[in-house]
């Protein structure tokens, strides 16, 4: 049986899972070196929090609309990047 409360807790404690989605959007927007920017955020940390991700997004030199799009991504709603067919 699936332990939904534990699943939600694990997701809430692992915001690094949204890094792929953030990187994909930054690439779409031709942001310079999105992989390296995220690597600096995530490398060597035992956990990445919502506050870490939100702070990173706030520091980006992108439009407020893009920041809003990025902030809407959470570990609870991100299911992975799907290739377009």
C-alpha cells in the first residue's frame, strides 16, 4: 500500500527534483549556461529546500512571467520532461 503522507513528505524535502524542469525552461528562453547555474545551486548539498529554489529563481535575470512559470513547478506537480513527438 502506498504511504501517501510519507510520499508527500519526501517530495517536500527534495526540491532538487525540479532542477530539470527549471533547466529546460531556461534553455527554452536562451538563458546562458542553465546547467552550470543549477549545478552551483545543487552541487554538494544534502538537501535543496523550497526557499533555495525560490531564491535561485528570484536571482535569475528573466522576466517576471518566466519567474512565475518557474515558481509554479513543485516536486508535487512535476512529472518529468517528456519528449515531444
